[in-house]
């Protein structure tokens, strides 16, 4: 049996065995993009569509709150817009922040009108959206440059 020794100097960078920092970064970007796609699909199909087609479960919930169909359609449109913006590179961070705001409202409504039933769902979504907003924060600078561009 032979042994291999490796000398480590104080200036050596720490990497995971067999990986470079670029490979980890690439996998992280892919995972983040996949998370954005999954959340966009969730918001579009599981959350917005039932409100926009006035599914009985959505209509009943908004009726209980006294918001009626106008509130239901408004929230549905905002969720659909957020879902679409979540996959547009220049809008992704702003979309995550806006959807987080909707989820804060959903959390408060869940606590006040529905006795906290399923209150963990908006909190989990807020955490995931905050991760996206932070990781994609450079898109805010690009958006600001586009908005303030003159000419």
C-alpha cells in the first residue's frame, strides 16, 4: 500500500474534492434557474389559474374574506404577472420581491381569516423568493439602467 501526501500552504484555496469553483457556481446557477421555473409554474398554474377561472375553492375563500370576485381576479393577475416575470432575466429579482409581498399578505390573511390553516406555505415561499431576490440582485441594476436610459 502506498501513501500520497499533499502539502497545503496557507494561501491554498479550499475546494470540494474534484470540483472547481466554476463547476459549483454553474450548478448553483442551474439549481437557482430550476427553482425559479418551478415557482413560476406553481404561481401560474396552481395559484393564479384557479383564481382567474373562478374555481369554486378560490371563489369560496375570497367570499369568506369579503373580497369578492374583483379581489380574486386582481390577486390572480398579480400572481400570473409575477410568475411570468420570474423567468424574465431582467425582471426576476423584482418579481421575487413583489411575489414576497403578496405572500406576506397571504400569510396575514391565512392567520386572520382561516385560523392559520396552511400558514406555513406562504412562509416557505417567502424564503425561496428571498433567496431568488438576493441571488439575482444584479438584475435590479440592469433594470434600473434600462428604465433610466435616455434617448
